């Protein structure tokens, strides 16, 4: 950002910007080696302190430019300069944030929660997702709540931002009721992560005949009897179809989002869901056409025999 600003304004004190970049990177590499490979804890902290001191000094210099913008050169694009200052202000905020996190973690020995960390300076809305699986165990992005019907169409989806599964049951029922006011839900299946006593009562009050909501942890006698029923087991086994739906959705663009910003991310998810539903619709139409052709073939064979 400073390099771009140099071409449009009369900035002072940044002629040796290449040297500053090179020295800062060298300090970072030295610090990284000490932290991950070094054994002397005292030397580790001294190296980290030196790195934080260099970063803090740059933070002060950036703050001075933001608060006291340099003189604009003749015929320079004022709008572009304003955009550069805004980006510089954003990155300067990240410097302050990261200095605080590194100091707390490596100097004071605190454990930093994932919610406090910045996982991307370009897409700051990105979240750290623990999948609970071996490969991969974590992913970066957002959780996506999907609801499919008996025909495998996605009837509802929601991008979850810093939300938990158990909080989604009631809002989901309200959305489905609003979108399909004249439809009755005969069965609704969830993962264990959605279980809570309140959620189970909410589903009962919604007059859903078959509630497939497995309980987390140890089961009492009543829950054992409920989850051992034949109908419960059958519907719970059908719930595994959502995994193939998710896999198919990933092949329709959701394996990796290439759009920028949170708005672009949400739009990309919506278009991927639309592409998925169109594919499912196409499969149903092809199946119907095949069945019609098979039926016509049978009628021709019967007609020929009769003739």
C-alpha cells in the first residue's frame, strides 16, 4: 500500500521501502525458526520481543501516514489515494491485532480462542471449522446448514456465521413453515449436534409425526426405547443420504469459493444450491422419460403379439 501511495503522493521517509521489507522479513524468518525449532525459552522470548518491537515501530509509522496523509501529486487520482489509505488503515488494524495475539501467546503463554484469531487478512469473515474427522480435521470457511426433502431437493439452506447447530432448529422450522404453509412434515431428521431438550419439545409442538433427533451422550431407558424402534432406525439410516447431497453440492462449485467478500460468498453458495437443484430436476426428468419409453416399448410388444 505504501509503495502504491509513493507513486501518487509525496511521501517522506519511505525511499528505502525495499530495505524495510527485506529486514522485516528477515526478522520474521529468524523469529519463526526460534519459535518452532529453538529449545532455549529465554532466547525465544527475546527474539519474539525484537520482532514485536519492529512490527510496533512500523505500526506507528503507518498510523502517522493515516492520520497525516501526504501531499497529493499533480493530476493524481484522489479517489484511488483514498482507497489506498482505507486499505492501509485496515492492514494497520491487523498489525495491532496480531501484535496483541503473538504477545499473549508466545510471551505470556496464554491460550488464544479460535474466535479471537484472524484466519485471513483478505477474507476476514473466514471461520475455523473443526470437522471432527481425520482427513481433513479442520477447514476454513463457514458452516452451511442444508435441508433436503424426500426427492433430494434442497428446500432450505443457511450460511451459519459463528452459530451452533443446536440454535438452528426453531428458526429452521419457522422458515419451512413460512415457505411451505400448506405442507405437513411427516418426518424430520437431524444429526446429534442438534439435540437438546428444548429442540425436541419444539419439534413435538410442531406436530411432526416422526422426530429423528438422536441424543448425545448416555441414553436413559426412554431414549433407548425411542431410538431402537424400527421406524426410527429406518429413517435415521436414510439421513445418510445428506452426505451424498453434500458431496454432489461440492461438485457444483462449493468445494472452494472463488468470489471475494462475504456478499460474494453468499451469492456463490446460492448459485451452487440452484445448480444442484437444477441437476436433481434434470435427473428426475430423465428418469421419467426413460420410464415412459419403457412403457411405450411394452405396449408395442403387446400390440405386436395381439396382431
